[in-house]
């Protein structure tokens, strides 16, 4: 998105060939941005400048990309033309008022279906900067407001109850936009320009999460995960697993494109239950399904609180993981904002992923230590975030196959 709005050409290396990122690129192409694909994992984006986007006569299809839809709502709120953002059946059930309400306070006009997609973003409305205190920590909402702030008169400031990932802030600074940020707070003014820079994307910590848990719980395991992004606003799972006694070392720490990067060496360890601080929740919100698996086979009780946000992801992840793991023999008491998990042994069985990619991959990890075969239904959305998951997993010891 920032490359599209920049002056000049940006080369992106390490581009994730997932459905979400491809959907976002397709939307930008509809808006008049030329994007080349010289090779897998690489994109060249010819920026059109802050005011160079063009209206699309067709709806902009975000697919399953909730991040894409929410950030695009902020970006499109400052345009001179109308846009309609649509998504698949799953995305069409995800709440959008958390974004559209603060954008409306900035002067945007966005019509919804009782707070749900599609979003009709009305162009031609002048935006004004506001100071907004997020009621619930959300990097998506923060980023949407900052993108709208590029087009707003005056200052836009976002204050969070807990710090969330700061990729947008770091990338805005890298693209030359004046921004002041610290954990839990970001502020910028409109009226500047973005300048193209080449970007190297580190390996994704959320994808690494499944392998961190897998190697931790399977006896005899040892894995090295190379060049993983270690932004402190993304590595809550690393801290959580260490609280459980995991053996994970960070080696070869360095910086790439303004982001901390390192190699993760993980070995099997006898995990024990833990009570996880709520302060970790924003920094591991996408990794909770994998953590549920680790807690289910650890020795003792684990307590998760403050994670109600999981109920409005691609599925209700609290309910979906609790139900599935109970099917596999785990003892889980679901609570409104978390769960209490008594660790033990897992059995085989059939579980539902409800087309949620992170749920499906987490149950695949559970299958490594289950007493029998685990069948996972509705796995087609794994390519949303991790298109090469099955091949990579089988290459390091999983035994995944496609059921009849």
C-alpha cells in the first residue's frame, strides 16, 4: 500500500505468495497501480503518488483479508472517488465498526451492512486529524487511522491501551513520512510525501509459530528457523513458550529493512503450564491457536485471559480451538476472554477448522503428538497466509496428507 502511494518504484523481496497479499495487490492494480512480478516472492510496484489512485468501476475484492479491508478503508477514505470493498463469506461476517467509527470522526463517510462488509467508502470528504484512544488494542485499527491521517488536515494521533505491532509506523518512516511513535502511541501530520525504497521482508513470525510449538512438543526435535522477523510487537509467543519452559535460542541477531531479524533454534523441552500475562496478548494475537496446542500437552494448568479479540477473527478462535481440542481429549474450560487448560495426552479424532487457516495449521501440529490420526476438515484457506505449509511441514517430519 505504501509503495503504491509513493513517488517512484519500489522493489519488494520476500513477498508472501499468500491469498491475502495477492488480493491486496489485485485491489491496488484495480486502482491504477502497476505491479510487476519478476519472480515468485518478488514484486516491483510503480508508485502513483499520494493522489494518483484512480476509481475502479468494479467492487474491490479483499477475499479473506481482514487486514487488507480495514487498512484499505483508511487509505480510501481520503480519495476523491467512491469505492466498494467486498470480501468472501468469512470476511463478510467480521466487524468493521471498530474502524469505520473512528474514521467517521475524522470526517470519512463509510456505509456498511449494520457494521459488516461490504464497505462503501464515499470519496470527496475532507478529513481532519484527531486524537483517538483505542478502546481495544488493535494494530489494524491504528494503521487504518494512520493511513487516513496521510490525507487529513492537522495531526492524527493514536493511543493504545497496550502496545501493538508497529510495522506501519516503521514503514512510514522508511518511506520518508515524518512520524513520531513509541510503544502504545503514534502521531503524524498530513501534507507530506512518500518516497519509494526497496524492501526486504523478513520471514514471518506467525508462520514460524507452528514450527516453534511443533519442535517444542515432539521428543527428539531440533529445528533452526532462519532470518525470522523479531519485531518485539510480534514475538509474544516466544515469551509465552519460554514461560512454559521451552528451549528456544535466538542467534545471529541483526537488522534488515529497519526490522530486527534473527535465527531461532528450538529443541524439544518438557513444557509445563503457565498463567500468561495479559500484557502479552496484543503481541501474540495470531499465535494463540498454536499456544492452545502447546498448553494442551504441557504438564499442569495454563490460564489465558484478556483474549476476547480472538472471538472476532476468521472464526471464533476461542470456541473453535476449545471444541476441537476437547474432541482430541483435552480438558479445556472456555471463558469469555480466554481459557483454562489442563495439560495431558491427546487422542485422535476429527476436528473442524471452519475454514480458518491458523486453526487448521494448529490442529496439524496437534496431530504430531496425538494418540491416533487427526482429520482436519475445511483446510482450503491455509493458503491465505502460508501457501507452502504442507510441503514445508512434511519436509521436517510432519505426515500430512489430503483426505478423500
